C-alpha cells in the first residue's frame, strides 16, 4: 500500500493519526501543530505577560515534561519573555517519587531551568508513605491531592513566584467535569474548567496551558520529540469511582474523538451558569489558604492524621497537641513567607 | 373488632400485607402507589395555585408508550379523577401526544394494540397520534434548516412523501451518536410545535431520575452543557413553552415496580428492549453508553446518579436574552455569557457557518464538521 501523504504539508509521509480529529500527519507537522495549538491557547487566554516568572509544576511524568518542553520552545519561538523554572513536590512515596524526581533533575539540566523540590514531610510533617501506613490505601489519593495543591502554591511563594503552571490536559479537565457533576459539587464545577484559577482568591495564580491538549497527543508529542519522562503509575491505587469516570471518558473518545473537547466546552458553559452563591470562596481560619469551609481540607485531614498518630512515632518529645500545632506552625511560617512575597 | 392477622404488615398503613420494598420501606401496593404519586404531585403543585374556578393550565404529556411516560400518565389521571370526585381543584388539564414509535425507530414492534389500550383505559383525555415525519407539517421551516445542516449529503425532493424526505435526511447523518442526537432535536421540536398549536403552555416529560442523569451526562459529552437548563432542569425552553420533569425524584426501577402493580398499564406499555451484550463500545451512541453507565453505576452508587440531575437542576438558565440561537435546536450560539474558553474559537476555524450551535455542529455529516 502506498504511503499516505501528510494532511497538512501534502509532502512528507504521514506517520501519525491525530487522536483529536483523525488527520494523518507527518512528524514535523504534528509537532508544529501541537505547539501552535498550545500557543493559541496561551495567546487566546492572555495567560502570561512579558517578564513574568513562572514555575512549572514538574512531576517527571509525561504531562509536565511535555509542558516544560513546549513552554521552553514557545518562549523562545514567540519571545514571551518568561522566566521559567521547575517546581517539584516530593510526596514521599518510595519507589515512585524518588525515581521520578531523578527524571525531573535530568529535565532541569536538559531544559536549562532551575529546579526547586519541596517535600510533604517538610510542609505537613507527613510523607505519603506514612499517611498510607496510617489510613490504608483506600482514600489516600484524597490526602495526596489536597496536600499537593497547597504544596505547589507554597513552593511558588517560597521562590517568590506568583504563577504556577501545571500539566493538566483535556482528559483531566473532562474527567473533572464529569466527577463534579456526579458528586454534585457546584463550586468545583464553577472553577474546575477555568484555565486560570486562584487569581482573585490567592496570591498565586495557577493555570493549565495544556487544557485543550489530548492526553494521547501529549504521549505522541513526548514520543516524537524523544522527551525524557517517567512512565510508572503511582504505587498506591487510584479511587475506584474516579476510575469509572476515566473509563467512561475513554469509551466516549472511542465513540466520538471530539468528546473530550466537547465535555470541556460543556464544563466551561456550565461553570458560567453556576449560581453566584455557590461560588463563594473563603479563607481557612488556620492557614489562610483558600477554602469553601471555615477550615480548609488540608488542615482537616492533618487534624485527623495527627490525632491518630501512633505514640511510638513521636520521638521528639512533643505531646499530641504540640505536634498538631507544630505542623500548623510550620504552615503558619509558610503563610508568613506567602505574605512577605 | 380484632385487628387483622398479618404476617408482614405494610409499614405505612399496617392494614395490609406488604408487597413491595421501596427505599428500604416495605409497603402494600396502595401505599406504594401513594408514595410514588406524592413525589410527582409535589413537583406539579405550582399548577394548583388557582381555586376551583380559576383558569386551568393546559399541559401536554408526550407518551412514548414506554414505562416512564405511561406511569406518569397513570399518576396524573388518578390524581385528576380523585380530585374531581372530591370536588377539589385540579388546576390543569392535559392532552396526550403519541409520536408513532414505528416512525421513530425501526424496531418492527407493532404498537397499535398498545395505542388502543391507551385510548380505552384513559378515555377522559384528548389523545393525538402523529408520525415523526409530520414535522414537515408542524414546522415547515425545518426543510430549509435541514438542507443547510446536511449540505450536499441531503438532496430534498419535495415530490416525495414526508416519510421518505425525513428518511433521506436521517440517512445523511453517519454515526449512531449523531443520528440519535439529531433525532432527539427533531422530536423535541415536533412536540414543542404540537404543544404550541394545541394551546399548551407546558410540556411534562416522563423522564425518570435515571433517564435525566443519562441525558445530562450525554448532553455534556456532546457539548450541549449550556442546554441542560431546559433539557434536564425544569424551566422555560427557548420556544416559550415550559418544560417540566415531574418524575425527577423517582428511579426507573421504582417506575417499573409501579407498572407491575397497575393492571391498566399492562396492555399499554411496550416493554424496554434489553441492551444488547454484543455491541462494541465504539458502535454505541453516546446516549446508549450513558444509559448503560447510569444503569451499571446506579446499581452500585444510586445516590451518585441522583446527584447528576439534581446538580443540573441547580444551574441558572443563561441570561442571554436576545442572543442568537441555533437554527436547529435553539441552543445558544457560541459560548454562554461569562465563558471565556476558546473551544468555540478552534471550531470556528474549521467551519465558518454560525447558524448552528456547538453541539449541532458536532453531529453534522462528516465533511461539514
């Protein structure tokens, strides 16, 4: 069978079928189109300003590695004038995070970006291994997700940076829309699809430049640019129900490849229809982090962990309450740094 | 007089043997029906604001001869009869519309006997029966819109019968998802036009909670999130006719239970076809996939599925009065006010037509997308 010519340049041999629209493309055109689409997202949403310092939340996985590579390319090609750096969170998962952090360290050299690593143990007094030891594997993703969100903001504040970009892709956003609908979570439905979050409620702006990029295309981009990324899944099992939502998204993609973007579009429209009273954002009374409740989720989870901490694990001679306040104190120190920046 | 000796009395009346378990309560059939009917009546209480002599709202009840809409008809009919017998205000009158099932889906299942049973068992109501292709009579402007929508894939021949013309249009749409989507749009439009011509102010749809959840999820997956405010929520539709979903607090399984204790419905209802096990996922329509998802996950997490329709019902209808709407389905064109996403901008590059909304564009024949 004769090779198919690239849909775009009509010259080179097509080697990729784009998952988004089934166009057959050559390697160079695919890479160019992928980058151009991310650029259009950045320009269309006024994501950056010249001279802005931006921290890339880097896990060593495909999404954040592609994000770092694309941003570096676009920053040079379109002269954004961004000062980019990598920010990694060490959740403290032996056999998973320690390996992926090695990848991030190599990325820092490859992309010539400074790297800062911040650990859960440093921020919260708990590594994820310790959390799992206490709460078991069921539901541990809740702890990790809640802690990571705050950790990135606090890490950025430590570096004096006010903008963190993350590698969330279109599949992640679509999954979040479905999950929020299934959970009946109107406040999250109103903000989960925004490309930029936190700009009004917190000092740190967070954004998702890959919001419209398909996960499959991110993998293809990483493959064809031969990017160095870490592929192992987290060793702790994911939530069963979220898993069902993810499977649903994958099934939808099989039926209609545009479904992922269609869900994102629906999510954006629905977000604009959420009643204002459901969107109120407060600040945690303890750590001042944004929260829909009086006490934020991270502080609530920490309370539970600290209350049940086995006495044998307390070796520094502090009582239960002291220890609880010590982790809160640590986070208060972070807050002091936040406000100082 | 000594009390009746009962093995397992109904938890509500304690005067009869229990027959059915609903929401962990064991009830006799009478109390069960009362419980189900109460859920529906509370949703329609807004139409009882007037006294005995007050004006009556005209409602349209589309009946597909499936379980849900037939149960809704039975509940409304029983309530109406009960109120008339007791000299209490009814507040509304309703007309029944049957779109001939054989003209919608080529299932080959005859429905004439079911229709006759409907006429026989509910003689107090005006029952109309129209075929799907009468959309050309009720909404003549649809021909032009269909031609524009399907482009060269649909060549209309006005010398042919309406049935053939509609079949030609439906054949122009290639995938099961798009066909189901466009069929739903056309059916809704036909029912709305019928309601308007019959002087009905509201349409009461027989969608159960489970069906609404599947509809909401499918709508979201097809890029129709902005239309949930009338496709799933109670509220004003873009055509100036209100949409109500009074079965929103009831699961499909409960409606099946209701049907099983209603002798009047046994000849009316066309039983649901069991879902085929041998279909590849990619050959399903999104609507079918979502129905299956809600059925499977709903069995494990019933509360979660109830969340979906409840959440969609909390969305504020879009405050975009006067904004341009889709020629086919009447949804908003472009983004809802306040949505600054760029998905629509991406789409605009592929297609310069602005007559159709995002969701309808996705269901268009391939080369026009």
